[in-house]
């Protein structure tokens, strides 16, 4: 039986995801970055997060062997940076607005949130690896704008200041 990989990818694309850039130290350059949409929280106690990287990526060894990584949650204004660091060949942070971190790898300026993580473990999972990090420090920037999202193979932004629908189909309010 043939498995429809293209169809699977299209179906998975129906799940909208936020976008983050991971940064780490590199042997070739001072720091490298990669765009991911697989970032998620794992645990609050201890504070753990994870993300996935293709093991065939030239950036994989740098991230898998790094003692830690920095996560920058992207705002809608980061679309060009996201697209650049998502490509197979580009991984340099040259020319990108950055801010320093205590961990070392910089964060993207004007990110919605930043997490500095020590590598907890790396797990093989098919053609990808799952990188689990222990959050050492974090920062949140409430005025940074709307999040950049990815849906059906395209970038978008999440609407701000709209009340989500309640299960009954009516909007929620602070008094609900």
C-alpha cells in the first residue's frame, strides 16, 4: 500500500502553528538559527520545552550537540526572518536584529517571548530528532504585536483583541 506523503503533509498543515526561531552556537560561525513550527511546552515542573529538527539538516549536529539553545517566539513582523532561516542553505544570523542572552545564543529583537534553555535530551523520532530543553530563563514582551502563524503552507497573523468563541458559540467576556 502506498502512503500519500503529500496528502499527509497537507492534512497536517490544517493545524495552525506558531513560529519560533532557535539559535545555538556553531563551530563554523558564532551563532546559527533555524525556523521551526514544532515548538511546544512539555512540563511546568520541571520547566521543559521541545522542538523537532530534521536529522538530515546541516544544522542538526550544531543543535544536537549544543549545550543549550535560545527560543524566540516570532511576531507577525518577523516573516522575512522566518522565511530566511527556514531555507536549507541559510543559517547565519548576520544582519538580523538580535539581543544578547545570558546563555550565549542571541534572541531575535522584538520577539513575543524568549526562552533560554539547557539541552535536557535529544531523542530520535523517525527522520527527525526531538530536542528537549530545560528553561533556565524567559522573558515576555506584551507590546510586541500579533504572533506569526503558519497554516496550510502559508504565513498569517493571529487577530488580536477579539474574544474567542465559548462552547455555546457566543463570545466570552471577562464576566464569564
